[in-house]
């Protein structure tokens, strides 16, 4: 058996087409949406991510003011830059690229940001909104996974979802998202992690398995329920080489699976822009 592939590209294209339409509506009202970015230091991967997001912003019709701070930037300087963008009414969304140099406290800096402009959806206020089921920017990778499952008509409501990984950016917020009462969620969600010695006992029963551990190859065919849906969310990089949590051989057991490349990544970026256009619409209505 070979699993049905679930590439993220078509999902992202659908989301970004909607974003593009919404940008045009705003421009017809005289408003150009703005997504500001902040990069600290000269990490090649981080700089590459910012370039990708800036190109996508231009393609969609956003303006994208950018602050590139030196690696020697102090905590106060970073927080002041975030505060300046946050209080600028012409800026609707804001992204501070992570990671930052080790002497900086990213979480402390993030708390300075206006939560309504947080396009990553990781501000403590937005995580609280998610926990309470209140409107707000959603964490991009979890929201992208929900959108991917919906796009490919993978039933979620009432099914058993197991997430291997409890991180703040994926495992925990995804569990809250997929447990909410919506047609594309409403699942029975179990979060397990590598600190649980018999974690395969949980993954083997999952109708939908999401790997979010950041441990290359941790999910092998024997950990997968035959015919289930497997989503590879966790990755690690070895230089420029991407090492996913899910071994490619799992495609011989699963019923549907995200590809090693081009799975969850494109949907994450698309959700960032969906958060940004929603923030621009909200600011315009206010």
C-alpha cells in the first residue's frame, strides 16, 4: 500500500488567493495592508525566511517595512523597535523573526508587541485567546494543519488525534485548536511526548497522527496505525538539509501522509498572511 500524498502547496495557494482578494478590497477603500518584519543578526536561515516572506508580501500587495538590527542589539533596542512598529497605525501586522541571538530574551520582547498585530499568533494574549476559544491571530503551523486536513476532506470531528510533541509552537496549541467545537475540529485529542516511555502505544491507535517532536525519523512504520492519516509537523535542520520527524517509509502503512518536503511548511506561511490581512481588516473597521 502507498499512502495518498497531502502536499501543502495547493492548500497554501487556496488560502493566499483568498488573501489576495481581501487585499484588493482594502485597497479599493484606500488602505494598503502593511506587514512589518524584524531581523536581529545575520543568521542565513533567518534572513532567508524574511526574504521569502517579503517576496510573498509584495506578490500579495502588502507593503513590508523592515528593521534589520545588528547581532549586538540590546534587549532595550529590540523592545523599542517592536514597540515602534506596534504603535504605528500604518503597520497592521508584525513579525519578529525567531531565533534571536542568545543574549536576548525573545519571549520578553514578544510581550511588548500589540497582540492584535502578532501575525505568528504566539503572543501570550493570543495563546490565552486560543485556550478560551476567543477570536485572535492563530499560531500559524497549527492553523495550517487544520486547513490542510479540511482541504483534503480528512474527517476530524469525533476522531482520535494523537500529537507526539508538546511544544508551545505546535503540539500544545494544535491540541487546543483541534479540540474546539467546529466542523473541521471537534476531535478527541491526546498529547504525548518522548518523556513517555510507551508513547508508541498512543500513536499506534491514532486515526490522525501529528508528529511534532522535532526528532528526525522518530515516527517509523511500526508506530503508525494502518490506513491512518500522518502529518509531519516537526523538523530539524542539519545545515540546509531538512530532517523530518516522519520516516518516508511510513507511506507504506498510512492511508494519507504529508510529503517530506512541501507539506506543512507552505500552509504555515499562508496562515501568517491570513493573520496579517485579518489584522488589517480589523484595524480598518476600527
